[in-house]
């Protein structure tokens, strides 16, 4: 660990840079800061986990990936590498609006899509960023309400069992 908790200051700076740069990509409607940083429990080796919400389609993902690579290269050349995870866990604004309009049954029905199964875990406890219209915050509030509902838990357990049986075969 760097002396004096400098790692936390640097992590906050990198998070601010990532949110500003990726949040400025045309078509990005919001970002969810996930993982240990999103929960407010970072440690010196925490990576920056972001889940984007795109306007209408996943078309902006290419520009997000390009900027992600540039940020990682820039940080590495500064002498302290930092990982930035923003990738396949992404949603469109339409998906988020449809999901948040429903309750636990809607969430359970979405679990077979692995983005929703894993995104539910990754985003839970996170915080909204680059969220001008509150869509990311609404998504997080919905996750807080439905994640541990018995319907959602049962759907998740069924999928995990199926995955375990498939892996065993």
C-alpha cells in the first residue's frame, strides 16, 4: 500500500476520470459504479467496475471500449496501473425502463439472460454516476427491491443448478 492512503486518492481520481470520459460518450445514458468501489469498500488492489446504460442500442459500446483501453494505457504509463472493467454487462435504457416498471416477476423472467443474472450481483449495492436523468439510480433502487425476493432467488438458484449440471456433464 502506498504511504498515507495515497492509493485511495489515486483511485478516486481515476474513477472521476473514467466516469467523466466514458459518461461523455454519445449514447451513454448512465453508469453504475459497482464492486468494492461502488459499495464504498475499496482496497489498494480494487479495480474500477462500471456498468453502462446505453441509449437505444449497444452501438456506443465500441467507443466505450476504445476509451477504456486509452484510460488503462494512460494510467499504466503514469507508473501505477489501474484496471477498468466495463464490458459485456451493459443494458439499454429501454431494458432498464421496462424492468423497473415491473416487480419481482419481471426480474425473475430476466435471469436466463446472463447479463441480468450477473448484472444483478455486480450492480447491487452500487452507485449511480453520469446519470443526468436518474435512470441508473432508478435501476439500482429497483435492484434493491427485487434482488432478494423469493421469485428472483428461485430463478437464480435454478440457473445456477443448471450451470452446475452442465459443467458436470
